[in-house]
């Protein structure tokens, strides 16, 4: 066999042996990864009990369900589990969105509040009282304005 062919054969055998070694090492690593136990996140336990969060709620009533235009309506109610001094605002439904009006107040001792607003636009007003952050609000109160 000439020397050139011999070199080619040696190179081909060396390349084959190297390829076989790489493939077997890769499959061994994959097999080892499959048999390794899964990594689990550590869990810490608290010894202090968590306090349940108080859910605030607002109830409200209007002093009139029907008023003349430019007459005032007073809404009074109770803000359960709201801190004294929490700011409350009056909102009305306008074009499908709740819009904040000028009337606002703060929660007094015992959770009570009262606010008054002059209603100028004739028609049916849908009103509610909301916390200034908008997280809690009362059910809707309907007042007809003539």
C-alpha cells in the first residue's frame, strides 16, 4: 500500500475513533443527568402565624332618592374595617366610567362618614362612595334628578 493511502486510512480511523469517543461521552453525560435526583427548591417555614387581612367594605344610603336639579343629596354610611381618617370620595357613572366628583370626606371614629353633593344634571344619577385609592367602594345608589 502506498504511503499516501496509508495516511488517509490512519486519518480516517483516528477521526472515527475520536467521533466514537465524543458520542459515548455525550451519551454518558446525558444518562447521568437523567438519573440524577431532581433539584427541589428549599422551603422555609414561619413560626409566627399570619394575620388575616381585614377586608374593608362601605355601605351607604342617600337621604333622598329623588331631587330637583341643583339640590343637594347627602350620602351617609359606614366604612367597615377602614382606618379613621381614610379619605373617601363620591363617584358617579359617566359615559360608562366611574368619575370622581368634588365631594369628599374622611372616615370618622366608628367608621362613619357623611358627604353632600349638589346634583346639577337632570336624569338618573348612579352614585357610589369609594376610597381615594379606588380599592374599595360601596354598592351603587340611584338618585333621580328632575
